């Protein structure tokens, strides 16, 4: 058997599995100049897969993304293989993209080890351990994880996942292949969820916790996530798009794989919805309803703007006070019985912020200070609020021209909790060495569609503020899900960037 060497060029590739992932990998490979044989356990799937890939490549030519000659040359490099584990001495690499079942994958690779002796082996698994898959091989150094994201031709990120016994030359060849595809590769440890799916637990777990506390409805949490956190999609929109049949098992797998880390705790909400087949877009109902595939979004609550509805006292937030004054609202310098007081809760309930400020909770609302610079003000309603005073306060805030979302009081405002969870999970991954800072942020941007990675987001708001929010949440709830990672806390106290690896012991001996 000839072991592949570092620097090997992959000229001939076999893809096992002609489903969505296998088709996508085949399409990207042939357009990168690689000869591909597509195989599947079901013969008819191969023909359907080839037809699909050819149609996609010709469509890209119609759109002017490549010439007709380039498209036809790529199509000519795509072939129907005989069988998934058929002999193939001329193969350089085999990528498996079949069902997420450990025993099925082990069986495939056990057969491949004998029938394709000269090829490197790769699994496109999104959740199974590469080390566990490779445990049936006599030469586990041949196997690496290459986790592509769906849809493969559009999601230009690949997680490169070495198992504990994967050879360095195999990893090098995988990196070269990803580069040749024109994709970005991030190195991930062989742990549950790898890097990107682990990073992606910060947002939905806290959103579901907010929903379970009846702080706000899914549409309101999504609006806050977009307009204040700055995400392209809210967590409930995203779960509906992915489908709970996909996202719920990932929530449970990652949580179980890290032995119940409270930061990763899923919610019974998704388990119940999964059993009721309320999966999202694919079933016409999820956290939203879908009519002909179109999301049905409840309208914004109508508020009649009236800057004279009530006089206002703003405690601490000069930006909000200036905004109100410029909108014609009378803003007092001291609280009175006739005014509504507005506090700015950070890592604490609004009622506690009111008590700490010495104002009457029955005449007080909270406005998340993180929402003030953006297009949407998030208002928090404490349990003691006089509804008449609260209604007048809404009309005053509407006079600013900003959209207004009203939530119930909770341990902290919605955006603060989402940001803290995203940043804390990313920081914990950096702390445990499951990904370096650059790959953590890059993986979140390319794999999750976040405009900023978790560590970038933490730097934007300041590590000290994130720790303040988490400490407040932990103190109020007693829930260890809000324990700040040591990576985050140390950098907050030292004034360091969350993207700064810092000095490590090995750095003292570099160059010796």
C-alpha cells in the first residue's frame, strides 16, 4: 500500500452519497478541475445526482458565471461510479457523504481501506467523531473529516477535522484540496459539533430560554436579534429555515457530548415541537406559519406617537434623554410622581434597576441601552408598572420615530442575554483550545452567517460589559449557564481583546 504524501495533488475523487451534500461536493470538485466519480448505494440516485449537477453547472453558465466551454468541460469530468466501495487503485481521495450513522460509516471505510489502497479518506460527517469512525481502520492516519455546509456550492467554508490518529500529511492534503476549491478551511478539533455547530449553540439556547420564561414572543426576539444584536436572521427564523428535525438533534448531541455543560443546555420547547412535526418551513408551521412557503410575520404593534403624553425622567442614559428632547418630549432632571422614569438595566431586571435608582417601579420602564443607537428601542415592563403610565410612555417613545418592541421583565434585557451567550460560548471554545480565535470568528461568519464572530462581537461591546451582564444573570438566577469563561473574564480584567491568544508557556522558549 502506498501512503499519500504531503503535497499530493488530488486529480481523481470518488464521492459516496448522491444526496444534497454529495451532489454539492461533486459539483464543486468538477468545476475545480478534478475528475469525479459519483456513487451511491441506490443506483438510480447516481443518475439523478449527475443530472442535477449538470443542470446546476449549465445554469451557472447561463448566468455568466463561467463560459459554455468551461461548463461542458466540468460536466465531462463527472462520471457515474460502479459502487461506493468498488476497487479504485487510481483514486487520490474518497469523500463519504452518507447518512449520519456511525456503524454505516465505519462499514464503508473498513471496505474502502482494502479496495482503494492508494487513496486518502474523508468523511463529511457533521456530528460524528472522526476518531470513532477511524477506529475500524488498520491505518487510521488516512482518514480526516471534511465537513462541508449545505448548500455546498454557496457555503464556501469547510471544517477540516483531524481525528486523534489522523496523519499530518492527510491534513495537509485536505487543506490543499479546500484551497483548490476556492473555499476557506478552518481547523476543528474532533469534539461534538466540531467548531461551527458548537459555536452555533450560543444563540438558540438562550433564545429558547427567553421564550420559556415568556419574556417575549419569537417574532419579538427575532426583531431584537436583527436590529440590536445585528444578526441577519433571528434565532427562530433560523431554526424554522433549518428545520427542527435537524437543529434539535444537534442541540441534544452537543449538550450530551460535553457532559451537560450548562452553557449548551437545550430546551424542551424544541423537543415538543419536533414530536408535533412543527419543524418550520418544510412542514408549513414552526415558530412561524408558512403559506405556500412564505413566512407569515405578525405586524408591528401600532403605537400612536405623542411627545406630550407624559413627562419623562431618564436615569443615566444621556443618549436616550437627548433623543427624547429632540423629538419634542419634556425630559425632567429629577423624578416626580407625575413622570415616567426610564432606567437602563444592564445584567439586571428592570424592577431592580428602578429600586437601585430610588424611583417607583410602578412608574418606571426599562429601555435596553444597547438598543438606543439602533433602529428599534427595546422596552422592558416591570411587573408593578401602572398600565396607564406604561401606555403613555409608549406613545412618548414612539415620537422618536424608532420602532418599539415591548418585552416582559426578566433577568436582563433580550439583546444583552443573546450577546452574552454568543460571546461566552465562543470564549469557552477559545479557552479549551477547540479552535483558535481567528477560526472561531471566521467559522461563525462563514458557517453561521453572523456579520461578526463571537469574539469580534465581544470586543465590539467590550469584554467587561459582557462579564457584567453574565455576572448579573448568574447572581440573579443562580443558573451556571451564565458562568463567564475564564478566557472572557481574564481579558475583561486585563483590558485585552478577546481575539488575543495571550502569552503561552511555549512562547518563553520560542527560538531557543
